[in-house]
């Protein structure tokens, strides 16, 4: 999977694709290009699930923009809701400790502090779930699929998916080091968005492959596929 992910971004007409992605990375401060990039990454997930070996091209820009906006909504929902709920829990525990006072209040307050320190595992859980949610949306073409527990559970509970999630972490770490080295010079700094786009495409390829390998419900529907009509009960069942 690692070799496939790293070679994936440079398949086909990769120079033009990387150039477009890098330029969009430069312009991401304008927000709309950032949505387009995320939309392209969602399309990478979609085509990976469909079995394509080469990256998709930058085409149908309106669709890329829509996919990017929906992908952002899904990411925010997965990030904001649990983080907010956890923050409220921490403040409630600490506030309760202050209201109780005395030794019991101090113990409750310490518990609140420990909960605050345990915030990192919450972020890791978010990181673990978001790729599967985005891939489910990409595969089905429906935002509701990103929150379909039955569709996500086989993947999220699999050991192979856990390993596949750890691989992109290694790739991201290496890219951080490379980015730091490139940023030392002006020329190198100009190359950073192109390197980052390459890394994003590679990582999303790995996410899509991991989800596709572990989910047996993707054939129920995919983005862009034609809906099958109602089954005629008089027709013989296919063998």
C-alpha cells in the first residue's frame, strides 16, 4: 500500500496535474482554491474505490468545488462536535470541583485537569474516523454516507485500516521534514505547495485503498453511478 500510494500521484500526465495542484495550493488563502483541492482529493477517494489505477484529472471544476465544500462540512462535523462536547465535559467537571470545594472538590478538579490532558486521544480518534467518513461520502455520493455507522464500522474496527492510517502519518512526517528543508531557500519555498499536493494525493490514495479493502458494502452504490430501476418480480433471478 505504501509503494502504491507514493507512486500514485506521478502516474499518467502527472506534471500538469502537480502544477495545477501546486498553484491552487499557493492560492488557498483565497479559500475557494482550498475547496477545489479538497474536492479533488475526494475525487481521488472516489476513483480509488472504483478501482482506477491513475489519478483523476482536474476537470468539472464546479463538481470539485461542491465536493470540497461538502468534504469540509463533513470534516468540521467530525471535528467540531466531539471537540466541543469534550470541552464542555472538562469545564463541567472543573466547575463542579470548584463548586463543591474542600478535598472532594480538589479531587474532582484534578479529574478535570486529567481529562483536559487526555484531549490528544480525542484528536487521534477524529483523525482516525475522518478519512473513512470522507471515503464513504466519495463512494456513495451522499453526505449521509459519511455518518452511516453500518457502512463505516467494518472499516473502523479493522486492524488493516489501523495500519493503513498509520502509514500516511509516516509519509506526512517525512514531508514535514522535506518542507522544512525546502523552506530554507526562496526557490525551495516556492516548491513547498507542489510537494504538499503530491503528499496529499498519496495519502488520500492510501485512505481510499484501505477503506475499499475493508468495506463490503461499497457495491451498494457509488458516486456518479446510475441508479438501478425497480426489480421486476416477473423476471427470473440472475445466477
